[in-house]
C-alpha cells in the first residue's frame, strides 16, 4: 500500500524536494559570511595598493558591511524562531 502511495505522490514530492534544495542553496549563498569578509579583505588591499579611490572604497565597504549586518539579523531571527518552535513543542508535549 505504501508503495502505491509513493508512486502516486511522486509527481508532487519530487518538485517539492527540488524547490527545497534550491532554497537551501540560495540561503547558504546569501548568508555566507566568509565570502563577504574575504571581499572586505580584498577591498582593503585594493585601496592600500591605490587601485581604487577612497570614495569607491567607502561605497563598496558600506555595501559589504550592510550585507554582513543583514546576515546577522537574519541569523538572529532564525535562531529566535527555532527557540520559539522548540518551546512550543515542549508545551505540546507537557499537555
């Protein structure tokens, strides 16, 4: 019986699986602090070498720092949601 259910539901399950993997990869790329910090290091090297102007440096640095701040806010929000979810599960279990 479960085999028949799996066969019938596979057209629904497969696209959901694909979308979930795409979402996970996009989230991973958007929240990659190491990538942004390496871009910041490279930016500092470029300005020290005189390959970019101080104005360009300030603009790009502000953008990268904003991205880092957004990632930290996102991670804080995600961790708070996980904590709230865990508390909700404990409340349900205790009932």
